[in-house]
């Protein structure tokens, strides 16, 4: 099997039309509300969508304003039916502890929506000109085809902020080119903590850039180490949790830190890697001069929640696929890597193995790496994940979990140089086994038998992954997810934004969970024949 760096398909260029739901495509007749603007009233900005607990029937519209406002609300209807109903928003704010700037946000939870339906909405408050957006709800629970995208480590899209580049703006537009149902954002969002005197301004720039896509489709984030901010409360998450309204995880103290949602027959699980990882790589508290280290803050609550969620999913018949996403990772062979994290290996991987999780998406290293499907560990003290199969193109995830590092969203730094290989072509990889001093290098090395594909082309340091779910046709038959990773040259201020280029494509497969019951009274030979045909 040829490595993608020598595969002719790597130069296949994306060709897609304008994203469905773009505001410019809306006819004037879909305008739901008009009111005159009042001078001096701040308008809505940073508009973005998040799924509710049931994505086929719930959506949250969120936005920010430069000051407090009166009667923030959302007016919603369908393009065909026009004006529908008005939903009041709930407002909240926080004061950045470093510079005392107050940020005001508003969140309208829309419920009772119709599955697989396009909606038009307008965000408004008294005295402001309304701002329009569109979205489509998820298909009803059951089996359905859909597309989602993912990357991490985005930045503000404006290189006036530390750790950000103009490519962050290009990456958001590239998501729109692929027109997914939703996007997963794998941590390290605004890098506001690298701009300590301008943390709110960095967040504002990030959110306004993200809104170019997130006003049309949900962007579902997970916290990275750069979301842990000095002056951001006990865990450093004040800005993150004030700006996003995420599905409820049932906890009293940690709502929004981790959560799950189901689209079709795919369960998506967002985890707080800061709580699991041993690495110390967060902000420095100016009051103490020490890093803000929050590993283990939930005292096991996150992992107990995860165990219950995965157990229900695998013991039922409505979930075929389980996709976990978090910022930190268990494995990486980048030369500049943070290191495969021993906390994740010890605490998380046994759960993934026990419940046959299919796919894990991460960021953290600013590059692309795909593992073979892994399950269990190799002999030795580093808990090195063991390879279950080495096929690069057709992968049975019932045999092992595939891990992807997708850290090329748009940050200024790149980690796409990898550790050398031995005579057998097996690279080394670094492992972090303990907390160590803030930003210390990993302290151990292993053979990266688990590494399947990397992207060492430094001319194409950025990228986005596209996932196409095919639910299959018959109960108990085969279902697939085709994964396409597109990489990209850096964007420049002169423009135009670069076109993503296909680099790596592979297909995951497994049998659906809605197969026939073993006590089915059908003739056994007939049942076996039908199952065999379904899997072909």
C-alpha cells in the first residue's frame, strides 16, 4: 500500500459549490422581523450555533454584545412558512480577571424543532438591527447519512494576536466549502491565554471569525490547554463556558466541560482532556508564578459519566458508531510533540477498549497523524497501544480504535516534522509519564508501531478532516465512515484563500447494532445467508 506522500490522489483538488444555508442565498421574503436601529445600541455579533441534547429537535443560538441589552431574543421560522415564533434568550456575563473587561453573551435554546428541516432565524434585541442566519436540524434518531468535519488549534484568524495566523480565517471558509451538518473543534480555540492583556479581544476576534461558518451550522468544541486562562475562575474556563451553551452532562458543577450528543446512529462524546492528562501546559497565574494545573479536578466524575454513557450505547441497538474527541492525545510521533500522555493511556484507553470506541479525534500537536486500529497494550511499562490490524484503507473498528491528530486548524506554529525511523521503518515516539516542570519535554521514548500515516509535507501544514457517514441498508449489515483529510498551503493576506488538497482517504466499517436477535424464530440458514449478503 503506497504511503499518501507517494499516492497520486494526494493532489486531487476539492471541488464543491457554495455552502447550503449561506446568508447571501436567502431570498428577501424570508426576513422574519424588522425594527429600526437605535443609535448607540450595540448590535449582535459572534453569532454561533450549538446542538441541544437532541440534535434533531434542539438548537441553541448564541451571540455576544459589547454591553448589556434589553430583551435579547431569536425569531425563528422556515423559508417556506416564514415567520414562526420568538424565543427569549438567557444572558450571562463574566469579568476577565486580568484586565477587568466584562463580556456579555446571550443564549436562546430552541426546542420542538422538526428533524432534518431547514430554518431561518434572526437574532435581535431592543434597539438593534436584526442579524439573520440559517441552520438545518439533524435527521431523526435512526440510521441516516450525513457529513461532519473536524480540526483543532484554530486561533483567531488574525496574526496580530500571538499564536494565530491568517490561515485561521481560511480554515473557517474551508469548512463552509465542505458544507457539513456540523463541525467538531478539538480544543485550543482562541489562544487568548497567550495574549494575557487582551484575552477578551482575542476571544472576540476568534468568535467573529468562527461565526462565518458557525452561524450556519453547529460548531461543537472541546476545551484545550489554552482554554485554561489566568483570571478565568477556579478552572480557568470562565470565558469558554460563558460563550458556549453546550449539551447538559447532568453534573451540578461541570456542565459544559464534557458532554455527548447523538446524530443518526453516531454517538459523539466531547471530553475535557485537561482533566485526564498528566501534562502541565496551561496558563501561568501571575499571582503565584505557577501554571494552572487542573488534572483530576472532577475526582473521577468525568470518567464515571463516560463509563455509563458508553455502556448504554453499546448495550443498545440505536448506536453503531462512537466518536470521542478531546484536545490531548495518547500517541504522537512528531519531533516537537507534547508526547503521548500517560494519564490518557491509564485512565481513558481501557474505557475505549472495553466499549469498542471507533474513532478518537484530537489536536494539541499542530500536524496530522493517523494510527492503525489499536486495542490493548504491548509488553512494557509505557502502556504502548498494540496494533490490531495494519490495513491502511479498509479498517474494521470493531477490532480496534483509530486515533487522529488534527491540529492544523490555523495556529501559527507547525509540528509536522516527525522522529526518525529505524531500519524497519518504525519511528520513535515520545511519551510523557508524569507532570514534570511546566513545559518540560516528554521523559520517555517508545517504538511507534501504532503510527500508520503522517503528513511530513511542510509546504502543506494546515488541514481539515471530512467524515461521510453511510448507515448501510439493512439491519445488522455493514455501515461505514469514509474519512478524507485535506491539507492546505498557508493562506496569505494577499489572498485568495488556498484550496484544500486531498492527502489521505480511508474507510472505517463495522456491523450495525440493530441485527436480528439470537432468539429470532427465522430459519437459521436463512438468517445466516441474509446476514452474509448484508455484509458484502
